[in-house]
């Protein structure tokens, strides 16, 4: 294998070769049974005599760091004790410092640890994904005429997927959009980041729902925006509470995150009128309403927008797999060129082969069949959660009505924020992960309660998990 050795300003060349290879073995950069370069090749690469290299290799072998096999080469020994399990780090801390805003934005760790009873939000059931169908699509995408060039694609995404998404949201959500209106992104998070780059200047004010989706707030904050939390009630965002001089409003109108209530039709019209008067933009995050269990589908804001102020954002992370990192947005024509450029500046374009596969997955009906199948499973889980909360938590929690998505919220009847934190601490120790409603607060006034996801837990484990959670209230 290739291995870098630096001999710049070194005098004892054999000793330096020995020292650097030995250090790489101890640090784990060279692993047991890894082949070292031949003495001839390494001597040529370092412009030293072969004897110099052989002296170093003989020393490594003599101390048990390497061994030779006649006709095969020299290899790292299997019996070397490493310095530790951590890879080596830079020894110089450095004088560079990040902008201070990054000190106030936490690194997400919510999905690192899996729990025995996992009721966290944002987790679809990955076992429902049709892996066999996807495995067949990926090779066919690789062999298609569209992928044979193998070069860079357009920043807005592969044309076939953009067209497939436009047809999908047109039929399933009533959103009228052409392929030209669609931009493929690496999940919702990148869509929000691209929009922020295009529309926001440092100091601009952004209105967000309170409680609401924290990752979106972090994007806006990283761009220097000032965040304004706006309360949410049983009809969604309280539009009358929107202040003046707002550049952008981020909202989840079809299934408010995390309370689950829809934005009522009068509020939708009111929000659009407000945006027109204040010359503001609206990001509509429609993240999981493909899964709807009761009532008529909620009409997206985008379908009511007549002035081109709504940017509609969707994701395949909840409907398919988070690991695909595939999302999209539709923008007014006035933003199209800037959004394409911003996407190109960020990462040029989203990976092409998965886009081709996803386009075929949508066009051949596999996506619609998956949504129907998964929807039946989530409907059953939703019913189990709602029924169990009604039977076991009547004195502790009041369910917030919700008929869509992968989670429900429940308000605490008498408990404080501190009391809920104690309960969830005991629950975590017992292998139960649930999120406090207070953790979604955008301002100082936190709502008290729980947010219970059911996407990442098997139906058969829900009732037992909630039964154990109920015991944590009594401890």
C-alpha cells in the first residue's frame, strides 16, 4: 500500500523511516496484516538507497512490529498493542477560531443512541422500506443512458426526478408545479439552508413557530438572522402575533411540528395576506402529511398562493429512508436562478444515481404502494398510542388532537417543566426515550408536556413502552 514518509530536514534516514512507520502502526493508521510498501518501491519514492529502507524494515521486524513472507512482502504484525482506540489528532491546537455563533448551536446527537422503547420523533420505520425493489433499481440506474456520462449534473437535480416529483405533489397534494419549479436537495435541511442563503442578510428577522422545529432555527441563526418565536394555538400559527419587519416566516401548516395541529383555512388566508402586505417570504415545510389517518387532506399553502411568496419544501426522509438524504423544494420563478446558483455553490448537485433510481421508483408506482403500505402500519400505531394515552394517562396528560404524521403531542395537566424532565430522566434510565415538549420551545415560555413518536417503534412494543413510561410518573 502507499504510505507517506517525510524525510525533509531529517539526518538519520533509516531511523526516521522506522519511527514514522512504527507510529502509524501504534496509532492504527496501519492495521494488522496491512502490507507495507516494498523496500524497492519505498526507496524509489523517497529517493534513498534500498539499504536505508531495509535497515528500517529489519528494525521493525526485529521489534515485532512487522514480519516478512518470502515472495509476498512485509506486513504489519497481528500482535502489536495500539496506543488506544482513538485515531491520532493534530498535535497543534492552532490559532484559528470559528465564528461565535457555532458555540451556541449544538451538534445533533438525537439519533446516535437507540433505545429499547424509542418514542422519539423524526424516525420512520426503516424495516418497511422495499429494499429488494431498491436494490434492483440502483444497478439499472447505473446502467441507464442518463448515468453513462458519469460527470457533473445540473444543480437543480436530475430532470427525470424533478419531473417525477412535480407529478407526485400535483396528484397527492394538489400543488401545481412543473419540473422547472423543482430543485432536488439533500434533505429538508439543505433546502432551508439554500433558501436562507438566497433571501437572508445578517440581521434579518425570521419568524418561526413556538414550539417548533429547532434544526430550521439553527440554520437561520447560522446565517446571522434574528429569530422571533410566534405562538401556536389549536388553529396553528397565531398570525395576529406576527411582528413587523419580518423577512421570512417558517411554518409547518399541514401538521404543525411538534403539536400536530393543522393551520386552519382562515389562518392560511390570513398568513398569505400578511406576507403580501409585509413583502415577506414563507417557507412551507410539508414534512410528513403523506400519512393521514382521518378527515380530508389539508390544502397546502402553496395551492392558495397567488403572488409567489410561498416556497414549498418536502422530504423523502420520513416517507422512505433518512439515509437517502433526499428532499426537494418548489420556488417561485423569480427565485429560480438564485436558488440554482446557491445550490451549486453549496455542493454542486445531489448524487445522481440515487436520483435516477428514485425517479423510477416514483414513476413505476412503487412509491405510492409503499406509502399505502406504510400508512396502514402508522395508522395502527397512531391508534394504539392514542388509545393507551386515553386509558393510562388521563390524570397526567391531555392529548393534542392530530390525524396525520408520525407523532402526537400531549400537554401535561399539572406537571412543571422540571417535573417532566425528572420523569423523562427515569424513563431514559429504563430504556424509554421520549421528548419533552419544552425542548421544542423557540422562546422563553416553554409548553409543558410530551411529544411521542411512533415511527421508530414496532406496533407490538408501543403499549408496553407506554405502560413503563406511566410508571415513571409515579416514582
